[in-house]
C-alpha cells in the first residue's frame, strides 16, 4: 500500500494541514484566461505571498511542530539545515513562531556563498545563525552533518524530510478547495521541481483528493533536468555532467532524493523542461499582468503552461480546461533579474 511505497501518506498531509493552520497563510488563488492565450482557464496559487515568501514555510513549520510534539518536555531545541535561501528563511521564522511557553527553538543555516543576497539578508533578519560554505551540495551536507554531531541539533532536510514533504502538500489541499469555491475543478496542475519536496507532497495530496482524473505535471529548467532524465530512465539520476547547472531558477538546483523520487516516479504524469529565456519571459509576464513579483523558479511553471510541448500534449481535445500553476516563491533579486531580462531583449 501507499505507506509501504512512499515516505508519507495522504493522511500525513491532512494532519500537517491541521498542525500549521492559523500560522501558515492560506495564500490567494488568482485566475486568468488572457495571461496565457491557449483557450484554457488558469488558476495561480500564489505561494509567493506565503510567510517568508515561499511554500517552504509550510514544510518547515510542520517539521518543527511535529518534532516538538514528539518531545514536549524539552526546554530548548536547535534545528539545522542547508539551503540556498527559501528553506533557510522558512526554518528560521518557523522556529521562532513554533516556540511555546515550554520550549524555545533556534536555527542554524548552512548556506552556499553564492546564495542570493536578498535571501541571506532575510535569514539573518529572522534571527537564524548563518554558516557560509562553498557552492556545492557536498559542502553544505558536510557542514550540516558536523553541526548536528557537535551540538545535537535536529536536522531538517529541505526536501527529503517526510514531515517537510507532508507540509508542502498542504498547498494543494487549499488550492483544490479554493478552485471549487469558484465553481471549478482542476484538470491539471503544474508544479516546479528541484529537490522534489513541493512536487512530491502535492502529488500525494492531488491523488488523494482527485485521483487519476487530474494530470500532475512538473516543470524544470533545461539546465537542471535531473527530474526529467530520471523520469525517462525510470531510475534516480543526478545532474547531467554536460549541463552548466547555471540557471536563473536557483531555487531548483537541488536534485531529487530517495524519498521524493519514488513519489514522483509513481504519481506524476509528465515532466517538461524550459529554457532560460522561456523562464525569464514567463516571469516578466507575471510581474506585468498579475502584479505579483515571483522569482524565476516560479516562472518555470508558467513557462511550461505557455509552451508548445505542454499545450500540444494537453490540448482542448484531451478535456484539459482548468490548469493550476503553483507560483512557488517570490524571493527575487529584482535588479539582477530585470537586468537579465533587458539584456535578452525581453
């Protein structure tokens, strides 16, 4: 059954929703028929307006509150993670907000030197301790492991922790409910994928609520296509050595892992990749039309929705009318990204 194949169940997602209710925001859903001119109705779940500016707050909060429930007698707890920014901010604030009269929570974040300045500043503002390392996944992991061993901290992985995955899945619980309040049902949902926590948690939620009638589509930059390559090959792969691994969608650089991959392998229908120019163009369109300052990682999903590959496969004859897109975050260096847009003539 589900619990034997995957690290979480639909019940875990529903429990997470109850656990984080009243602290995590119920983010808005925006609609548009004209933003993307393909004849479909589009519904945008704006996680850019979640606390700390991304969906990551949901998973971080659920993980910390679950940990506190497991040992209510402790007086203090240190949590540690490695992150380029969004999970770092989320864990820092979640720790502060999860504190109660019995237990204080503090956070240490291992960040790569190349992380966006805006994300580093936000982590510091939320009161977390930052430890800088070289720009590699290996360097992040090594330092986080060292901190755990020397301090007894609780490690909360950005995408592989089952409690995090369950928390991210609460996005679609809200999304489906909000679209139903508008009198509609989602036929397809497009989700950006990096480490896979958002994709895996929401795949569980979507199948749990809508079953096989919803198409679950993941969106990924061409330069960071480990998920698509894994999906095609039917086995977990890392980044292709031939890829530059340089993308404006810096939040999607992490690869899938042993907990997220089986869920994506079993429950996802398709994975589409898009170019850097496509990502920037889609991001700019959302800025201009929806008036939401998303980061390029969120623009990846919009780029897929705009792309020929998605619309050719899921045309009107397939019955796909209502398409949901999760705008995963809004932590963006506006000057840097707008400069890139200008340089590319977008």
